[in-house]
């Protein structure tokens, strides 16, 4: 399996790994295909994502995509962050091997779930945001 240099770099030196205390939104999702878990934390101020962190119980491709996804959303508005799809993240990483594409979905879904959490907490509607499809059970801690 061939990984791009960027994937290797983000896997070996992941950006934004960790948690954010009192995060504005937290999203936690599980990957139906492999059972891996991802959690994304966002700090949002004035509709802008000022910080993003992630924690994952997942493979190298999941780590690399979350690292890149959190880098891409930092400093963006919520609407701009919605454009950070798994496709955009994969492009930024110069691609992923086809069998690993499902791993990149974890980052997109966790990001989406974190925005959903933020919207729910603040009683707002974010245009274009879809209700998270997969939510894993409460007893699953990472
Ligand atoms: Fe599970 Fe990659 S194999 S996220």
C-alpha cells in the first residue's frame, strides 16, 4: 500500500491531537466499517472556529485525515468549515489508497457531529449541516 508523503507526515507528526476543555462543540463517531472511533473538539468564537483538536482510536489513515481536517478548519467560519469534506481532506493529503477512503469519512463525520453539538447547545440552525448519522454509545470512552 502506498501512502503519500503528506499522509506519512501527518501520521508521524499529527497536528491538533488532544482535547479542548469547555469546547463549544464535541463530536464523537464510530466507523461502521472497522469499528474505529473518533472524537473532535471545536472552540468557536463569533461563528469562527478558533481551535480544533481530535482524539482517535483508529488507524494511521484516520490519524492523518483528522490531523489535516482539524488544520483545515482552524480559522474558518462555520460555513467555510462545511466545505471541508473528506474529499477536500484527501486532496489536501495528496490522496489515500482506495481501501482507506472510508477512514477519511470518520474525520468528516466527527467534524459534522461537533458542529451539530455546537448548534444544539446554542439553539441555532446551521444551514447545510446534516444531523449526524452515527452516534456511538455513551459507555464508549476514548
Ligand atoms: Fe478504521 Fe481506518 S481502519 S479508521
